[in-house]
């Protein structure tokens, strides 16, 4: 007599608050990064304009290079000591550490709910997105149907990438707009 294999019940829900926190933290730090980019967009044209004016005036007898250097240093310090930069830097590292901790708690929660060998939390050191994707693959293989954290994470990371690319193009175009007339005037 052939006995059919025992069917295992799917584990409990894979939804955990820890996974959602891992998804949310990069979104929050990206918002802070956009604040710093707004500072860049405000100050960068001033820096480029000073440099363009500096090159145009270098042949004049009343040229004061110390004044221009002082203004440039002032603008660079304004960027370096921007509250947006330091807030995003400190909170970014904090979010990174918190993501690792949340991944540990997520693995414990999944194990407690019956998931065998959940995705290792140590992958969060590489990136929270790597953990979210790997976790999704592992829990799907074990019977979960949850997709929302993966979708939110991938969409938010994609939007952040597109926004950063756009901002890079905008800043480059501003610099070229200020520099090209000087290049073609010679």
C-alpha cells in the first residue's frame, strides 16, 4: 500500500511590522537627501558663476583672487555644514543600523510563525533592498502570498533613482548653461 506524502500546512502570515520598517526607512532617508539636493540646486549655480567670472576677470589689472576664493570657500562651507547634509548623514547611518536590527527581529518573527529557514538577516548589511527581495523569495516558496513590501520597496527605490538622475541632469545643465557662453566667447 502506497501512503501519500503528508501535506504540510502553509505557515502563518508573513506580514511583520519589522519588514515594513525596513521598507520605510530608505524612503525617509531619501526624503532627507532631497532636502540637501535643494541646497545644492540653490548654491551650485552661484559657485559656477563665481568660477566663470573668475576666469573672465583674471586678465584685468584690478583682479582680486583672494575675494573670489573667500566667496567660493564660503559657499563650499555652506554646502558642507548644511543641516540637511548632516541630518541625512546621521539618520542614514542610524536607519542602516536600525534596518539590520529590524531584519533580526523579522527573522525571529518569521521563525516563530513557522517559516523554515527564513532569509538570513545578515544580507541587510549589503542593502535593505537585498533583504526585502530575498525575504520575499524565501517566504513565497514557503506559501506566503504577500507582495506589498516588495512592491513598495522596488517602486520607491526606482523613483528615488529616477529623481536623483533628474537632479543630476538639472545641475549639469545649469553648469553648462553658465560655462558654455564663456567657452565659445574665446
